[in-house]
């Protein structure tokens, strides 16, 4: 290669670098817009039951329930948990908000508890529609479920709300 070809190649390389940097800058400047759009879709959750005798829960008690560390309320009321399908976006959001865990982390956690005989994961529903959840709760009087707070029926006993950013 002669000097002119090297200069032309150098110019071409700098031109590509500039285009790549401009693309990254545009993406960076647009990222807050994407984040704001995703923020609008964030939901708050309610852990609830149709059993009006269940007491409200502290966040630490809710965490204990959803980690399988306790199966009772007030030391005597044996409860049953239900989970949304693994494919549900709400399931992933709920576990991230309540426990700071992903679905794969929770699957691993439950697998180790099951293997050791110390616990079993909550029963998993086939769908995440509120009608499926209510039907399950009607068939399980000591059942506890979670759902986006805006879909929880008025007659439900809300045990705790899990809010964004808490």
C-alpha cells in the first residue's frame, strides 16, 4: 500500500468511527424515552385472599411465605399459595419486587427446597387472568394469591400491597 491508499483507508476508518459514535449517541439520548415508556407499564401488586379471617401481612412475612419458610399465618392457619404461570410477565415483576429475584433464581431456589424435602413451590395456574385466580381461590379457602392491584376484586381481603420502588 502506498501513502495515499493508507490515508484513504484512515479517512474511511475515521468516517466509520464517526458514524458508529453518532449512532451510539443517538441511542443514548433516546434511552430515557424508552425507560419512561416502560415505566408507564409498571404495576403494583396485591397479595390477597378471599378468606376474610386472614390478617394483614408485613413485608417480611410475605417474603417468608413466598420463600416457603412458613406455611402458616398466626401460627395456626395453614395456607396454600398459588403462582401465576412461569410465562406471565406479572410473575417475574412480582418476584423482582417482593424478593429481588428473577424467575430462574426462584426456580433454582424451589428446586433445592424440593430436593431437600424442605418445601414445595406454590401451585402454578395455567393462566394469569384474574378469573383463573378467583376460581382457584374459591376452590382453596385457605389460598393466597397475587395479582396487579387494579384487577383484584372488591370482595378480596388484601393482605399486603407490593408497590414499585419499595
